[in-house]
C-alpha cells in the first residue's frame, strides 16, 4: 500500500535516486558502474577535522549546543569571512544549521509567507522549489540559459515579479550548471530585488570550489541579505550534516526560535570537528583538492564536447557540467537510462533540475578520480558510436 498526503504530494522525487538505486542493484550483481551522478566530493573529510571530531566525542561533547550554534564555531566562521573575504560579520549574525539544507528550511520558515511567491532560476537545485511548496508558498521558476550564464538577471527578475513576490533565491556557484555570479552581477540583482521591496537569499554552498576568479561572498554587498553556506562540499563534510546561515541582525531572535523548534541544534560533535576546518593544514589540503577538481573539469568538459555533448562555456565553480545532449536524438531521461543500462555509467537527467527544459540536459559530476572519468568517457563513446 502506498500512503501519501497532500503535503507529500507537493514534492517531486529525485529521478537520480532511481538511477542510484538501480546502479547499486547492478553493483550488487557484480557490475562495475562509473558514478558521475553523485553530488558530493569523493575525497574523505580532511584529517584534522576527523581528529577534532574524535577528540570531541572522547571529551564527552555529545550534549546539545545552543540552537544558534557553538559560540566558538560562530566566531571561527566570522574570522574566516574576515581573513579570506575581507568582510566583517558579527558572530551574532551566524546561525549554525544541519547542512545548507537546515539553513534553507530555516530561512524559508522565516520568509516564505503562505501564498507568497518565491523566484528562482530554472535549472536549479530541486529542493528550493520543493521546500517553498512545503511552506505553502509558490515557487516561480524563471528560465535561464547559457546566454545569461545560467543565472537570474535583473531584467528576468523584473519581468517575473508578481504582486505577491517576496523573495528571490540565487545560487552561486550553481547546481547543476557550475556557473558563478560576479560580485557586480550579484549587486545588480540585490538592487533590483530591493527596488521591488523583496528580500534575497544567496546560497553559497559551493563557495571555495571556484576555478579562475577567486571566490567572493554576497555578504560584501550589505547587511540585508540572507547567505547560506555549508561544510558539505568545499570542506568535504557531507555526512556530518553541518552548515550555516548569515542573516540580518534583527532576524536572529526569530531564527533562534525557529531553529529551536525545527532541529533544536546542529550536531555537537560535528560542530567541534568543524573548528579544525579553518586550520592551515586543512586549508592546504582543500586547495590541493580544488586544483584536482579543476583538472577533472577541464578533462571532462573537453572529452564530452568531443563526443558531441554541448557545453559552450567553462563553468567557473562547483563540480558539475550541465551538458546539452539534444544532438543524440533522444530525451535526456532516455539517454541517462541507456547510459546506465548499456554503458554502466550513472548520470543525472535534467528533469531533476528543470521544469522548463527537462529533456535537453544531463548533469555530469566530476566527483570521481580522473582515471574513472576516463573510463566513463570510454564507455559513453562506445554507446554513442555503436
Ligand atoms: C545548491 C545546494 N544547496 C544546498 C544543498 C544541501 O547541502 P547540505 O545540506 O549537504 O549542506 C545542496 C546539496 O547538494 C546544493 O547543491
């Protein structure tokens, strides 16, 4: 018996989960699968963070922290913003959350009023639209394309704005496209949202995984933005479930109350472990990994373009390539299915990210080492040229 509710019905399942489940089933039968669907770094959590986590557990740091987070971690994040981005943020504006997911839930619980609408880019991270729906608000997916660097533009925001629009969500670097907004472009978006009387949430979860230009933060633009971040991607801590939100000072008491009710506090051992995320040893290791991601991006982009997938730009962040596969005469879901069944390569179809152009794109994650990527490309070529 399948049990569902109206609320659960508002949320679409991730198609990639079906692909992943099938891939796991095939692996259990002894079939070797090249994974290019996974949205998390293949690298382990850096050693200093693991040591700090073990130490925290051994010292008995297993009780709740305050709902806003461990004061020492809020201070460490503020110091990181100052040292790395030259922006002064009061630790009092930082809320520690269970991943960027927790930060998104918190910010939407605060800002996505019932029956209001929330603008976001299509393609984009699927949880954004699902969580907006769960808040009884309405997601408005604004189509973006390669011509606008797969990001919202001031003109697109103005033309999509409705009387009930209150909020805009921007993700930079983006999932699934890896596209990055400059500070100037972010500033232009903030201005137009401000002129319309709305608020802006900037998801910077892939910050640090930047290639070419050094990373920046929307926090440089002023104190009125909500900025989401996480230890998951750049810091390699997906399973620890730890992220943060920077909010305007006046919103902190309300966020405190919501955090107490939504999750009480983020994981205590994870918060202690994350104190080691900003140590020089970790920083050096993360820089090595960033360079390796860049090398993989360059290899995979060239190799897939060579096979007929279209990219047409070099994504400046994250670890994804969102490739146009319309040259192959089948929709992306069918191609993703065939890649798994016949070539044993797992990828994510565009349907997970886009309601406007669900059939045209496939997301490749370069979260596998370069030899595995080469093997994946060899198999894809075999399928497409058979
Ligand atoms: C754009 C974006 N935001 C938020 C998340 C949630 O990440 P986490 O909860 O692990 O920090 C993800 C995960 O893939 C993501 O891609």
